[in-house]
């Protein structure tokens, strides 16, 4: 049982419950008693490792300049988050959470001109850096440098092939959630249009979830063949629509492609949602009319820092034998691209 469960039963915030379980004087005595009683009733027991971690974090807050994490990536640019709104939001969230926990983030360019891994390691050691927050790689099969294997490392996403502790979106659940939402609205012929890049970056989780869902939910396993595209390519997309006639399109692509897709539908006079519904799955749906799943970069950044702190507390350095993966589910966003479909 989690603190969130107790918070829901007690009508309090998780932070207030946490304080009450520690008998903090900041929480009224009667409230503390009530929280302890609920915790006892549902069988909640405080995790010793979590208690140790939080005690360490609270002690660090007295010296805010003591802890430092190196922020790195395997990109050829020093700060890849400055070229991506999605990565930028992850970085700002990580920086904010690190500050709350008494740490600061120190961006370092791993692939700076003239930089070697041996020299980079000496820089980290000179600064007393034990933890590295990695923003991944543009190449899906990149490996983390062996020369940096004695630090605690947490990476964002699935791009680095080396087994590392990581935080990533829950691609499989995101697709399943979207399809369940569409089914509830009355759609029965969902078709998946999937960018090749997103298919690879999700380790094929989007397509696997789609095909598995269709097998379970559709009569006779009538899954429409997945259309994989590099870009918003008009001819194959229109041919696919005409041949298979989906009643709703699940469009999985980068944010930049959403407007291109919307423009194509308008140009071909395909009415949305009257003729066909559209549910988009992307990093960000801001500025579009699409309903769908939007990733949660703020939670990803926060969780990455918390995971990195816990690895340091547990002295979990080096390449892990059993990497821990935290998967963050996306959020459903309501737009104007779907409607209720009524069946006679």
C-alpha cells in the first residue's frame, strides 16, 4: 500500500501524510493519529530504504551546494535540450527537483572537441561528481562509454542500448489507453499510422500494443495493417485510407508532423471527426486540435532525479546487472478530433 492510497482515504495530500507518518509537529496531533490508524488498517509499513533515503535528503538540504549531478548526452551538441521543447521541459523539471533535494545540475559536454573519455572522467572526479543524468543519444544503438562505468547513471528514454537505470514513457500503456478510449466512444475500426522513428524509439511497443489490443477486442482479429511512414507522405496515406476505411486513425508521430497531417486532411477534404476520427500520440499536442495522449516530461525529469538520488544512496554505481526502469504514462488530452459513434 502506498502513501497515495492513505492520502486518498484520509482526504489529505501525500506530502501531509508523509509528515504525519513521521509524527511531524507540522501536522495536528489528531490528524497524525487518524493517518496512523488508516495506515494500520490497510497494512501499510514504512520501507526502511525509503526512510533512509529521505533522511539523507533532508540532511542535504542544510548544505545546498554539497551535491552535484553531471548532465550529459551522447549528442554532438552541448545542450540538446535547448533544441527540443520536450527535452527542455524534462531538463527544467529535473533541475527544479534536484534543487528541492539539495543538489544542482552541472551540464557537461561529453563530446566536446578534443575531449576524451579519460579526460572527462578526470573532470568528474575533480568536481566530486558521483551521479550522471544522461539525455540519451540520437542513435538508437549507441552504447554508454565503458570508461564512465563507475558512476551512478540514469538515462532518459530507450535510445542507449547499454542496460542502464532509466526513465521513459510507458509507450505500451499509452497506446492501450488511447484504444480503450476510442472503443468507449464507439469506434470499431481503428487504424494505426506510425512514424518509423517513433516505432524504433519505443522498441516497437506502440505497434505491439495495437496488434495485441486488436486481437483481444475486435471480432475475428480484424486489425488494419499498420502504416509506417518516415514523414507525412500523402500518396501512401490516402491509399491506405481508401483501401482499409478506418473509422478512426491513431496517429503516432513527432509534434512537428501533426500540423502537416492536419493540413493533408484538409487538403483532401477528409472531414474530422465527421468522416474519420483522429487520436494523436506525441510528445506534445499543444497548438493542435487533436485529442490523444501527450507525454509527461515534467514527471519524467522529476523521477529521473529521484531515481539517481536513490542509486547514490544505495551505492549502486557502474553498469547495473538488473537495471531499474521507471515508466511514465502519458496524459489524455481532449480536442475536437473525436466524436461519439452510435451503433444501431
